[in-house]
């Protein structure tokens, strides 16, 4: 079935926000005398904040009653850091123009709350490209569950089999494939050699590498 839709993740793909999520998460966990290694943090990217905290609170045997308060702290810290210091990833304008010129439906599907998604979209000045923005914030399950991608395709009046997803996280990649969508993954530089990305349809180093030849090959 011919592709007519493209769906983008946000954090780490369109905006260099993962370092700020990492800072916010680690700063919050430090209050519970927990220090995450970079490897531990990388293993949990792509999760919603609540699920991220559930994962690490369980891992470190922290009382789960503190999760709601910790979630508010992490999200607020992250929003402040990202809006103040987040920068566009290479190729964002290029890739959006690429698909707009080809009359693709264009959507954004994020694990982040809309309270962050909307400011980021405005900060990057990309709202005019997007026909819909979906968040997993209030869904029963976030990524790696596929629902946020399925919802995005539905709002774009298309099907998963006609949709192409761009992701940077493992959990996002699994969600896209579980939705039966094509997936191009662009991992952070220090993870690019890992075998886990082979589940994607294609791995690139940057959005700038995508072109017509690649589109036709998918």
C-alpha cells in the first residue's frame, strides 16, 4: 500500500530535548538518593514520565506513593529547561518541506504532555506543517504501546499501512512497528551501532539523509 502519511516523534527527533529530560529526571531521583547511569537512562527513553518513574521507583524500591508529586516536578523541570534551551535537530525544516511538497499527511505523536508539545511546536515554528498532534499523556498506555501512533493516523484519516514514522527511541520504534507502520529510526550518536535498531525499516544518522530514493524504497 502506497505511503501517504508521515508521523514524527518529538523529543530527541525534532528538538534536542532528551538531555533536559535526563537532567530533570535525574535531579528528581536524586531527592530519593538514587543516581542513574547514562546507560540506565538510555534504556528508558521514550516512556511517559509516569511510566518512567514507575519503572525506576520499582527498580530502586522507592515507595510508589511519591510518584504523582515526582511526576509534576519532572515535567515542570523539563518544560522549563527545554523551552529555555532546546534547539532544533538538524534537518527539521528540510524533512517537513520534503513531505509537504509531496502532499503527505503530516502529524506528530509524542509521549510528552501537550503542555510541552504545543510550546515546542511553536518554538520550532512548525505548526503550519502539522495537521494533528497526538499525545500519549492521557492514554491507558504509552509507547511502546502503539495507540498514540494509531490515534494519529486516525486523526489524519489514513491507515497504519499507509503511514511512515520517524523515531529516535527504542520504545518509539517498537510502538511504530506494533502499529504496523514503516519506521525510520535516527538514534542518538552514541547508540547508533547497537543491534536493537535492526527492527526498524531503516536507520539513518540524520533527518537530512532522507531523500526520494529512500522514500521509494520503503
